[in-house]
C-alpha cells in the first residue's frame, strides 16, 4: 500500500494580509510586547520609553520585524486564526488586549513627554 505524498500548503498572497483584522492583530501584538518591554526597561533602567528605544534601535527594529513575521507566517501558510481557544486566550481577548496596549503605549509616550520623566 502506497502512502499519498503530503500536499504542500497553499500559500496566500501578501495583499490578502492587508485586512483590518490582520493589521489589528499584528499591531496589537507589537503594542503588547512593547508595553511589557517598556515597563520592564523603565523599572530596570529608570529611563522613559523614548530613551529606551534609542538605546538599541537595531534590536528594537529586529524584534518588531521578528514578531511581525511570526504573526504573518501561519496566515501565509493557509492556517486560519480565530478558531483556537485555550482557556481565557481567545481571539476576541487578544484583540481587546492589543487595543488596550496600543492606547496605553500612546498614553505612556504622551504622559512621559509632558512630565519629562519615566512613569514607572
């Protein structure tokens, strides 16, 4: 008995990524990671977010690219997001957390710019 050869996954086009859902997903993930890293950096180094970004621009940019690619690859390989639920980790919760993180990131930059010092 012969085994069927595994079919390679169907690749999607990059233009199909330009939907509000995936833009929100990627930006939300970047904002969540930025908040975690920024708060940790502020607590350790006692510098504002903007100063932390200037400490290592290649590392920050590299991490942003890595997280973006990691979010896009499953979609490009044809996997559907939104069906998987793991306890409280649902697509709706991720979207909400991403929106809150984006708002918090903007608020943090604005408050620190007005205050002239780190918040945390």
